[in-house]
C-alpha cells in the first residue's frame, strides 16, 4: 500500500510558499464566507471576519496539523475570531445598522423565490431563525460539507452534542416548514440543504486573500509532514495507522478520522496498583484527537460526558448512579488492578513518557489467566446437577466437551450484562457451564424451571418470543400484507391484548413469578421510499403534501409493529425488554463501503428507528459474521460504532448488547462452504474481547442446534427431501446431503491413488460419499481461493474411517470456548472498560476495507487500555506491527504495538 501523502499545495504553503498559501485560502473562501454569514448575519461583518481569519491562518500555517480537513481548520479559526471579537454595544449597533442596508447579502436576502426553490428558501429562512447551537452545526455539516467530528472540533462541542443538535435543529426546521404548508421528512430536508448551491464570496474578499498571504511572516515548516513513500513518512497528529511489514518498511495503511467523543464517566482521585500510586485525571475528557485550539494546535478540553441528554440507563441495569460514583469507581479500578498484579506478577502498567515500542510480553493474553481465580467471589452451583434428558445432556461425549475454555476458572461480570441464548440439542450442560463463566442471563430452552435450580445464585433467566408474525397477522385481519399504514387506523393495543399476545405462559420458564428479561424476535421487512412509491397502493396522484403524509403514516405504522408488542408485553409483566430484528443501523457487509451513519440524515433511523428506541430497554443489534474472512473483527467493530453513534445521538440513549453468532451465518442463498461452520477460536476470542472496547453494555451469544448436537460432528446424516415420484406425485425420501466440515486436529490421509497429504487445522473438507459397508467417508479438500473450490473429478478424493475422521473435525460449539476466553480478558479490566472513554485511534471501517490489524483503546484517567490483534495470522499471513503516530494527540509520540493471532491487551500509564 502506498503511503499517505499531504497534498502538494498544502506542503508548499506550510513550507513558506506564499503563492501556494494564497491559492489554498482562495479555494476555501466561499465556505468561510458562508459560515461567517451564519455567525454575523450580514455581508460586511462576514467579509471583515474572514479577512482577519485568513490573516491568522497565514501566520499559523506552519503549525497546522492535518488531522482533519484543511477547511475544518480554517472554519475553526473563523469561529474563534468571531468569539474573540468585542461584543460592545457600539459594535452591536453598527451591525444592526448594516443589516438594514445589506439584506441582500444575508442568508435570507440571498434566497431565490423561484418555483422549485421555494422549499429551499423556506428551509434556509427557518434555519436562520434557529438558535445558533442548532443552526451552526447544521450549516457546517450540510452547507460546508464537514463531518460530525470536524464540526465538533470547529465549535468546541462534543461530537455527540453536535449530532444531537443537528437532529433537533432539523426537526425544528421541519416543524416550521409544516406550519407554512411544506410537508417533508427530516431526511428529505437534510438532502435539500446538502444539495443547495453554496454561498459565493464577494470579489473584494478574493482580492484580500493574497495580500494576507504575502503579508504573513514566512516560516519554515519544521517537523511538517512531508513527502510520501518509504519508511520516512510520518503520521500526522491524531495519527495514521502504519503497518510494519516483515522487512521493516512502514506502509501507510489508512488515514484516521478524528477521535470519536463519546459519553464517558468522569473519574478523579487516586488509584493504587502494586508498588505505585497513580493520580487520575481531573473530571475533563479530551477533545477529539488533534482538535485545534484557536491557533490550530491540538488539545482543546471539553466537559466530560460527551453526550447531551444522557439519562439514567434502562431499568435493571447495573450502570446506575451508584456505579458512577467516582469513589466507587476508584475503589473498583484499584481492586481490579491490584488483583491482576497478584494473579499475573509480570504484567504491569507501562509508563507513557514518550515514544514506545512494546513487546509481546508486556501485553496480557488469555494464557496468562489460565488457572487463575479471576473472580474473588466466583459463581458456584446452587445444588447438584439434575439428571437431564439424554438428548439434552453431554454425558455420552467421551473426549473433553468442546466448549470448555481450558483453565478458565468460573467468573461473573459485576457491571457488564451478557446473555447466553443457545437453544437446541445437547445444550443443557453447555448452558450450565455458561452461567458459571461470564454469562449472567441464559435461555433455558425447553427445560422446566426446576431444572435451573442448580444454576449459581444470581444467574437469571432470559426468554425470547416471536410474539406476532405481521406477514400473517395483517391478512388474518383482512388487511393486505405489508400495509403498515393501515395499522394507524386500528386500536392495535386492544387487538393484541385481546389475542393474548405476550402472556406469561404456564408450563415453561415463562411461568416464573418474575420475568428477568425478554427479547421479542420479529423480522418483517419494510419498503424503502423508492420502493414504497412504486406500489400500486401508493397515492401517486396526490399532492406533495398528501404523499408525504402517506409516507409518514406508513413508517409510523411500521414503528408500531415493534412498539405495540413491547407495550403489550410490558403490560403482561415483562421487564428488561429488547427487540431482535431491528437495529438503529442494520447489519451489513458491503454496506460498510457506504458513507458513515449520520443521525441527522439516516433515513430508517429518523423514519421509525428513533421511535422504537424510545420504547425498548436494551438495543440488540446483530453483528453476525457472514464469511470466512480476516475482515470479521473489523466488521463487527464498525457495525458497533455506527449503531452506537445513532443510539448516543438520541435524547434517551439505551444500553447496547449486540447479538453475536459463533458460526458463519452464510452470506447468500447459494452454496457457501463455510455456512454453519464455527469461527476460528482465535477470531471468536478477539471479536468478543474487542466488543468490550466498543462501549457495549454486554453482548448476547445466540445460536441454534435444532438440526443436531453441536458437541460432536456426525457426518453420517441424511435429510428428508420432497421429490416428484414416477406418477408425478410428491414423495418424501431420505437423501444424502453433501456435508462440509472444518478440521480441528491436523492429520494426514491417503487419496484413492494412495498418495498421502496433510490437512491443517481450520481447513475444510467436502464429504461426497459414504460407504455403508466399510463405514468410510469419501471427501475432497475445499480450496477457497479457487473458483471451483478444488472440487470435481480433477482433484484428489480421500477416504477415511468415518468415526476416526469425525474425531478430528471441529464441533460447532468449539468456538464458544474462544468466546469465554475473550470474556475472561475483559473481566480482568472490567472497571476500566466499563467506565473508561472509548477512543478510536483507527477507524474500524478503514481496518475493514484494508484488512488491517485491529487496534482499539479505552482511556480511564491516566490509563490507556489498548487491544491489539492481527487476523491475517489466523488465515495464514505473517504477523504485522501496528504503529500509531502522535499517539493520543501528542506530537512526535509514536506507539509501536505487536499484533498476532493472540488477542492481547496492554496497559499504559501517563
């Protein structure tokens, strides 16, 4: 990969080329003038403001650190100059006088009253009337094209506050437009503002730009980031991620986005760890990495918290006022680190006094925790295990049960909430194991309540419920399928309650006197606007207002399909409610190539998602892995970051517990050799541990083994198929299904010509035949990189004893062990992870697109907790080193992290 290079004009300008500087300022003069108009309200003051800002920019160009766009840096200076100007009565009067003479230059005066421009005109007029806390973020984002991070840096606001104010501002503009007869959604309004023509700066301002550049003192750009290529490339403040290849050459892998400012709990005081007492930071959280001050230097301080409007978490959450008490946090962190220092004497905080190159031995891996008592009060069974139905027990498994995390002692989280929802055959013993190893909630499946009596004290029952199939419910009530708009005309709560939906039924775990947690599973589709407008029942001939009103009714009706079941279940006694099948940002793979989720413009979020969020207690987004790919961990983190961005932009954010799946989910309707096979244990361990660096409340382990036990591999399986018989009638027959399986233990096998070959762990095979007389299996090796996958007559066919081969294959539940190992890593740092501030040094989307090593960070006071993992190693690649330049916004501070197939956590101390 090529190195990330600074634009040549910018490099020249920073090196003292005044002509290049003038050209650079001229390129952004319209953006600066448009923003200055928003700040001042008239053209004369806007031009004067820009001139002063350009002069300051020219004086400080050598100190510019390109952490974001150059435009954002300029607009930041415009804003700071505006704030610093004297706000005397005389100055205000002068501006008022000029406003009267200069209406044509004001945002309102520039509006064109032309037929198709009426909505834009009305929108701009309404925007001009908003409070500045709403209008300025909207102007920066939609009119000037800045990202949320860049707008936050310009306005010195937390990113979440910018997102919230954009959403609220758009809603206020929409309401104003509605009062004037314009019907539109906030998404349509955002699109209108984004596509509007920009403001043109006056010629007099253009003439002044090169004068400002020429008048500025030339200064050498000492330490400026320079030419591209090779090992001499430096990362910028806030940094770029570099990957050190085997030969040691630094390759720039991705530019970083500005660090995401997220809700954080302020911590203050002293935390003790073995042999050292460390002073925690005061109750402030750092601005996005590299966020410029007035002079363009990084390091602006913003209030801790990072999210406006955060309220108490959902009922039943441990994340309450007590757990946020600074003293309690200090004590918990002290205890975590003290215990860890005793358990793993060689592990300690590494002083962060300058650039660092960390060794693998300085990080904590799960191997360091094997045989150690992670939890001072570990969960223990409440009684003897009952005798289970043989179909649900693991008694018949001769070798070690595959889901056992070797050497990981029982533990439970204090403040994270993890759910084990694994139903089907041979799952009772595995569920018993899960509630002693990190999981607080578990789904009993079909077992009776008394069969959970041996669970440790504090283990809770969760349940899932289909509730209603809307595709069937609508026709059953004489309504066309998919017509969610018609639900708005019904007394839906009464209908659902009369039908007995959501009852605590007798005869199963639902008969408990209390409901610990309920996940409602509904996965019915909704039409996107363009598809909705193509339906025969869409009012194509209606007015624009009538069409907009219909669309709102349709999406409000869709929201009710989720909202009313939640309300109905709540009335029936359930609490701690979540919905599967809905997420603020849907699960996707290819969609990660698209622009990031933005609360102000995300259609589904604004059309119905926000309404649903208000009703649930917990958000369940799914982060299933669809492919056998080294991109999986980065995909999960990017999906999490996008969902979290939307949830935190809401007035009442909710805890997020993503749904994970230990098996490959498929990836399409055609044959996929990996479908249903388990993730690599290393991948599952890394994926799980990394989730705790993404601001989660916990997670859900979901799976289903309804087609047979997941505790052993049985290649001798047949499937019932319906086929046409000789007379044309359907006949059910038992047919051989080609089976795919993954190798767990390496082995050698001879093909049908007697040639031996070696098979490695995580390779896959395709069973093509079964000899019942010899009880042998014929199979071929799957070659994923080939179009033909290595199958067919041209490739070797191997044959082995069926029972012997099955012992060498990976059972589907084996990846559960990796999941529990990842949880154990997080448990060692629970307080820091739960109450620290999420720091995104490298955007997960960049890691996904570039198949890069994974790095994540959480900061707790003076501590930096870093996670490193290289998925390439699991898939046959060589380990790579992660290099973070200007770490945590400190210019010149470089951090080198080793990364390989081990999920590894480092602790740094300022």
